C-alpha cells in the first residue's frame, strides 16, 4: 500500500510536469498533500502494527 501511494505521487508529479500549462497549481498542491497524508497514515499504521507485534 505504501509503495502504491509513493508510485501514485511520482506519476502525479510527472503528469503535472507534462501538462503544467493546463493544470492548476492549487490542484497539484492539493493532490500532493493528499498523497503525502496517505503515505504518513500508512507509515504510522505500519509502525504501530510492528510495535504491537513486538509486545
């Protein structure tokens, strides 16, 4: 899931660079922040799960 979010982020950035004459900067920023949020949530879940397994 984490790798999927990272790859989606890279694909989004590449598409934004290719279409930067048509894309809205605010939409790009919102998409990037949403992807970063998903990555952070997944990382926190995975870390919490590892801590539970350790205990």
